[in-house]
């Protein structure tokens, strides 16, 4: 189990557990505040001939909500996570195979998409899949007073004027994916992007500490 | 922001971290798994990036690689693996090696096999074989003979025994010469063992109980430190009659 406290004004404390499932090739459970997502990665595995791509791996993302069957909202989140993963995994190294990422929402207390992105990245690292870089997800809101706040709870998201979720690369903090809701100006968007890129550094530092802790226990 | 590789040895890196290697012109630099070319070559050396998360390791003088943990096997040429025969179709057997596709094994690739003298291999048998073709673009191919035509320990793995799976790093550790775990365990319970680089291990001891004990110890030595392992062996040696 790995714990880290973010600055209380910026990010809720997060913690992560690696390799907790025995069947998948990689798994991780990521918690941000109260929001918890469990991710499992299978791959590179056999692929159905109808789905195989001749020069790269077929990437599938499945998001299962806490209650009920997956619906349109889950499908759209799956596509966003899939686009982020496709941009970072070196799929050309495993042609005609499949990589599946399965995400299960354990508890949703706000910032669900960014928690899913972080859990997916940790599970991909745990599975040992070759990647160009690691990525992280950050959610921020612009509240009624015009302040920018990170890692909102469900209440903050409901009352906010605009909600932004970005996924950010570890190499040069490039923006990989953005999903926004609400009304905002161009300057506010650019400001949010810049602040999220700075806050992403904390999450990447947490990844680093988590991985070094995992490998320090195993080396002899 | 690139780090110097010589300083980063023994430290963890994440995928995408740039490493510079101070290489004099004319020197050779060998890059192992987990590293790929990225970034511009600097005046002082060449740029490589880690593509897996793990610990940077070095073997003198200039071999570098990233050691990472993995459960899923990716076929590589020259590696010895344990496969399970799934189908017999015409002249070849299809063998499951735990990778993304099944490997093919020709029936002529056994010692002393000819068109008239077919090897005695059934569906469901375990085979210990070596990859002759294993790259991302082609179907992997196995053989049970070496380049001289001798079996050299490869072939169908004998009756009885137990096959179980461990992570790839444990299989590699157990294969290292003078592995302490195998030596100590062999002093307690004599056993036969075949270790495949795909994480599959086959053991056979005198009785079924001993076989299960050996299998459990090998599976759990992944999560134990050296001291914990010594305690387990001490407890086991007290129970051996």
C-alpha cells in the first residue's frame, strides 16, 4: 500500500496498491480522497481475427460502474481513456495481439475520470507493457467565485461553473486528452491547463515513489 | 531532462525517462530490454529512453538494461520454454507458451525423428523446447533439438509431476547458476525441476506431498526476503523425517 498526502488545498490525499489481483497481468487500485478505482490489464494476449490489426496491438478499455450496467456515460469515458492509452503504449511492438484494460469503480466521490486514468496508468506499469511515457489524469473546476480548484468532490462538481479533466504526459507535460463541461472563457481554459500541468508533477512524483518502493522490496 | 545512466544504475525509472550514456566514439554500447532510442544524440553521448518502469541495471563495461516485473511472456529467440501441446494438425503441433499466439513445433524437430518414425507426442503433453523464430511479425516456432541434432535435455517432459506458473523474474532468478533456493530445497527434498523462461516450472519429487511442498515454496519465495526464506527452510527441515 502506498500513501501520499497532496497539499490539502490542491489535491486530496491519494494512495495506490499494486498487483493485488492474481489473474490479470497487471492490476492496481488507485484512491483519490474517497474515489477508488480498481484497474486490471491483460496483454499482450490472443485477439479475435476479426479484431486484429496487422501492425499494432488492439486496445480495449472496459469501465464498469459501481451499480447497474455500463451505459453511454461509461462508453464515452472508455473512449477518452482509450485515446490516452493509445497515445502512450507502444502498440507497434505487439502487432496482432490485444491489450485489455478493465476498470471497476469501487466508489465515486468526484474526479472519477482522472482517478480512472491514474488507475489505468498504474496497472499498465504493473503489467510491464512498453510505453512512450506515463500519463496522469487531473480534474479541476472553476467555482462560482471564479477560483480554480483541483480534485473536486461530487458536491464541488455539481456547484461549479465549469469542470475540466485533462490527461497529461510525463514527457514535457504535454496534454493528451481533455474533457470539459460548463461555460468558461479561453483565458480560463489556458489558465486551467497550465495549472494542471504544474499539479501533475506531484502525481508523477507519487508514481516514482510507488514504483521505487515496489522494486526495493523485491531486489535482493 | 536527461539523467546520466551511470548515476541512475540501481535507481527506478519510469517509462519515458531519458538517459544519456557517455560513449566515446568507437565504443560499443549494448542496450537490453526496457530501453529504446529516443531524443537527439548529444555531443557527449547518445540518448535513450526507458520504455518500461523498473530498475536500471548495468553489467561492466557497457551493457545497460531496465529490470522490470512481468507476468505475461513475450517470445524471444533462443529462450527455453515449457509449452503445452494443444493441437496436432498434419505435420506440426500447436503449442501454448503463454504468449499472445501459439507457437508451432514440427514433428521432425525431435531427436531421432524421421517421416516414418514419428515422436510420441499427444495433445496435453508438456514439452521443453527452444525458440528458433520469435519476433513480433511472425508466428513463433519451437524446436526440441539443438543445432547439432541432439535433444540436449529438451523434448516431452516425463509423466507425473506438477506444472505451475510464477512471474518471469522469479524464473530468471531460479535459473541463475548457484541458486540458493534450489540448492537448499534440494537438500531437504530431492526433486526434478524444469524451469521455462515463460514463467512455467515443472517439479517432481518422490511423493505427491513432497511435490506440492516444493511447488508451494517456489511460488512463495517471490514474496519473501532472504531471512524469511531461511526461517521457512529451518521449519521444514525440522519436519523432514
